[in-house]
C-alpha cells in the first residue's frame, strides 16, 4: 500500500487506511482482522478501530470464522456487505449493451442486456435505454447507486468520459460521461473497453498479481489494454492505445478507422467469419459454436492463416511492451486451446524481447463474456471506495 | 519533487533534499538560492544549510550573480562544479564506440572514439578498448570516475547490465556490466540504446518537460524508447521494448532477429542506402551527405516509399503509446525537414489516437550524434547523485 506523505493530518491518515482496508476486502474478499493487519502493515488496534467504524456504518459485518485453525481465540472474520456500496457497470459493445448492479465485494446483484440494431445503436437511444433499464433494475432490487463505470469500444477522454470516435459503433463526439452524470447524479467513469478488460483481468482474472500484462480482446474490433509495472498504461491526456489499429498488412483490407491493413481486419470477428466460411452477419453464437466444434485436424487448414496474423500481432505487442503475460478475451476465448498454445510458443520463439525475458505466457481469459462488466464495475468503484 | 514518507528520520529527509537539489542543479544548471527554494518547495534556511554543506565539500560554488534584477540584496547563484562528480559515458554502436568523461552539470570534459571492424567488434576487444581508453583519458585529465553508463543496441537486463542479444553487433550473452564493474570498481549501468536516447531527449533535448514521448532512432537498426507519464517505460524484469522489430511488412525481408519484415528492414540505414541507390557498405558520412544534398524535387521520387514505411511505423507507435511527441534521432536527423513534416502530418491524419489527442508532433532530435553519450552519462549519474 502507498503511504501518506510527511505532515499528513491524523484524519487524512485514518481516511487513507480506511480506503486501503475497504479496497482489500472488496478485491480479495472476507479476511480476518489478523490477515488485514499483516497485509496492510497496520497494528491490530488500528485495524480494530477501522473495522468497528465500518461495522457501525453497516459497510462490513464481523463473525467468528467457521473453520478454526490453531488454539487461542480466533481472529474475527470481516465480510464486506454488498448492499453498502452498489455501482452500475455498463458494457457497450457493437451489437449489445449489458448493464449490471454490482455490490461491494464484486457480486453482481442484478443485470440486464439488449441487442443493438442500426437505429437502437444511435448514441441517444443507447443512453436513454441505459438510464431506463438502470432505474427499473435499481427499483426492483431497492438499491441506491453510488457510481457508474462504462466500457466503450472507442477512443475516450478519461477526464470527463467524452467519446471521440468509436469506429465500429459509428459514434463520434458523444459526451457520454456528462450525459449519464447529469441524469444519474453520481460519479461516472468511462473508459476504452480494452482498458476496462485489462483492469478486470488485473484485479479479478488471469493477470492478478502480474506487474506487466497485456489484455487483447476480439469483438468486431480488436482492443488491447496494457498493465505496466502494476498500473494501467495511458498516454497523453490519459488516452490509451489502440492496438487493434496497428498496421500489420499494408496491402490488406481497408479499416473503419480510415487506415488499411489494421490488425483487426486480419483477426477480428469478420476475419474469423471468413476463415470459417461464414457470412459477415453471422450471429456471434454461431461463430462461437463453429469454433468450438472444429475437429483437431480442421484447426490447421481452416485457421492457419488467422493463426499467423494473430502471432504476428502478438510478436509486435510483446516487442513493444515486454509483458510476461498476454490474456486473450471475448471471442478469442472460443479459439481452440491447441491454437492458443501454438501461438504462445511461436511468439516465444519469434519475439526478440520474449526470448530475453524467458518467454511470454499467452492464455485465454477465464472471466468469460462478463469481463468488461467486471472491469466497468471496478472502474466505478475507484472513487466510491474513497467516499462510501 | 517526491516527498519522503511519514516517519522518515531527519537525516533521511536531509539526504533526500540534498539529492533533489543536486539533481536540479545538474539538469537545469546554475540557479539562485531563491529559485531553488521555490522549485524544491523548501524554505530558505533549509536551502542555505544544504548549499553551505555542498560548498564545503567543493561540490558547488556560490557567487553573486552578474545581472542584478530588482532592488535589495541579490540571491546568491549556486553553480555545480563539474570535477566534483565525473562519470564515464559509453556509446557502443554497430560501427563505432564513443566514450566521454562528463562532469556534474553535464559538461563533457574529455572524449574519444574509434571505429569497429569485424574483429574489433568482438565483445572482449570492445571491453578491453573501453577500459584502456578510459584510463588514458582519466589520467590525462586527472579525473576520478564515480560511475559508468553504457548504451548498447540490444536487449539488456537492467539489473546487472547483461546483454542477451545485440543482433546487429552479433553479440549474445555478454556480461558487460559485470566486466566493467569488476575492472573499474564503480557503479555501472547498461541500457538499451533507445532507452538511453529517450532519457537524453527527456532530460536535455526535445522531449524536456514532455510527459509522454517516444524517441525513435536509426542506425543500422532502429530503436525506440518510450517516456510514459514522465518516466522510462519498461516491462517484465525491466526490459524495454524493441520497436525496430515490429513486423510491418510480413512479405518483406528477413531480419537479423530471425523474424521477417521488421520495421528496421524498411527504414534502417540499409533501407536508406537502397532508396538512395548506394551500396550496402557505404560509409555513414556519405549517406548523410547524400541525404542532405537531395534537391526538393528529388525527395518524393527517391524517398517516397521510405517515407510511407516511416509513416506506417509511426502510426503504429502513436496508436500503441499515445505520445504527444515523437523525436527522431541519429541518422533520421539527416532526413529532409520537408519529409519529416510530411510524415508528421500523415501520422496526425492516419492515427486514430493522434486524431483524438489533437495531433502528435514529429521532430528531429537537436542533440546531434552525441545523444546517446548524453543519455549514457545521465544513466551513470542516477546512483552517483545520491552518494557524491
């Protein structure tokens, strides 16, 4: 944990420690007072005072643990109370929007989703639908919302959640953060979907505990989020990179972004459809079923070219960011495990950086299709844990 | 400046402030006591005590400033004394090694360089030559060396300066840091040349004051160093990326690294020689003269294809790291200014990220061929400023 600077006043120190304790319980789940003391580097009387305060406010509950280990008085188990701080998580995709109400500790308390068609994908329609569905869900469950986190497949200004361009949604200059904040009246954070996915993997998925990892996910487009030295990598003005728009085949196809031969034209959903001889509009479920139904002897002939483009892009990513781990999300999780293993081995051989760092693990996400929702909830919790 | 954490002892605080003051004088040059107090956020009596201590040790000198501004007693000017802390900077390139003795404040007090041929490029030969030349130079100038910084065009383990692979030097598994440390008996830091170049630009060049910048330099190979949120970007185990080995033309040429179509095969020195119809072994000076001698109407026809590859690679770099500035170093500084301007404009149009952040400046380094030496000296000063 970080330490407050010299000269901090006692109430600042207390607030700092309280947030650290809540974050620990939120991310890692129920813990004993003794574990909290050890992991946060605080003495037991400080922990007691903090936990007592949180229990009085109904934010945590304490109970004697069921399984007692060793002799002596057992350390009380501290459990976060989901209803004490609930956030709205929103995952906007090209073909679908999902929302969830997520409680302290990460449990999904309620959820809803709907498909987008041409007209219902307009920004106004999407925003109105999000607000209405949220109200219905919050009323049904009788929950108050403390914050909002939104995942968008586009270029987002983090400071206010302004969406500059979301090429595959055909959105441009949408003040999404301001619109939601004005109506819902709570802090709203909007981020690029790949950054949100990387956050989810880092806090609750395959990249937990990893200091340097890249999350790459496939939907219609390809996004990439980078964890560098334990934090999300952002550039100028907080903007994250757009790894799907790395040009990898200069003589290839035109891309929505106005460039040509971007990586997503070779490994996005449409490329997978081509490889599987499915038409462009094939529903996602059919693509996934087709991928999962491939016989071992079909993988090479049908996905050989796709595999090569996936490998080339990952070689570039590993050569750029030197991660120890690459997590593949969304549609990529339906790829045959043998293909993912082969790609990982090839990247380890062909990347100069990977050879130096002793190889890079390439694996599928284990968060399933909920990854972006999980990440959007964590985005929403960032300011909430300080103030709840 | 960073602040020591709560509970720091007075001597730790004093040491911390002393290093911050020295770093400020080293990087920004002579300053008045009043300026130091304002910029470091310390009161004048603290500054006085620190400066008095440094003056007693002969590390700084104080004098009344020549140009007096305003009424009242002038604030004394504090000047770093170059001889008080001297480091050895080493720039190992494919065809040449340069060394310099650099004093506190960044002044080069002496230098030497020699060309590498096939046999003299062997690691043992290079290391022996560096040590001998350093001894001659230090004896001549009667200087003591406090630390060493080395720039190498390859993949380097930062913790001990072990060179895994330097493809263009044909080096592999060279314990460069240990060898120099054992003989010279002072702290030695070795880093990838692009990281060293980025450090130089960030502290003393075009990227000064920039939080997010990428430095890309062309020698035989292409290297890239990234400054992200004000610090050098490193990945797993401290390894930096290898932007020259981004695959950009999958049907292109074989690369030394074992891959094919790496960016450096399209924009490195050999690619420039091809574009200029020069043979592969053409001396660097001739290549530069040829570039500088191009008439305006020759730039398009002769360098059009090269310009396109340079643009594509920079679009990828901007889409990956979202920098506000790209600094082009080494051989790239000899490119026609009109070509650099055209590349900058194209990157601004074709990169999704650049469009969002309002464009990315692309400009040539102003540090000349000394950039890597300047950066290697700063690398060496990192531990020295704490202990001198």
